C-alpha cells in the first residue's frame, strides 16, 4: 500500500499563534507559499493562508504588524497521518476540495504537508 509518507513534504516551516500576520506574510514570500501551518508547543493548532491575512485581517483594518496569527488562522482543519493510504487521503482531499493537507503524528505534532497539484493531476498518484 502506498502511504502519505511516500508523497508528503517533510521539514515544513510552521509558525506560532503568537507570531504576527506581517511575519507570516514575510515567511510566505520568502518560501513562495500561500499557507503556513500554525503550531503551539509543537502541536498543529491551525493554518493561516495569504487570503486569511488579507480578508480576515487587512480588509478589516487590522494592522499586520500587531495582529497575531491565532486571531486569523483557521482552527477547524482536516489533517492526515503519514501511515494512511494515499488513495484514501486523496479521496478525502478531493471531497473537501483542498489541495494542501497537514500531516500529523498521533499526538497532533506536525510532521509534513501533502500537496496536490491541479485537480486534473490527482490521477497521477501511483495506484
């Protein structure tokens, strides 16, 4: 069985819920990513996207230099384990219409990210 571990990206950069929106935007620009996992004491507690920063923060007049990610992040999120079947996880991602999924261990510690390309590329996963 092919598992998430075979396809995930390890060594993913995470930020704290106390870090600011400005700091997150700078990291996103540096890494050329649109989403950053948010961890507290090593455990995944949310995700923040460039859209979260723009729509939940800047559009509401919140100063990026002083707005903590804990206020902007999405705390209700899907995740998966690295030993799960890639086919099952890809099916869940397609159903939920997500292209990025945090991979956690059984203690909710972030171990990586699973990224899908365009929906038409999903079939490219090994059988």
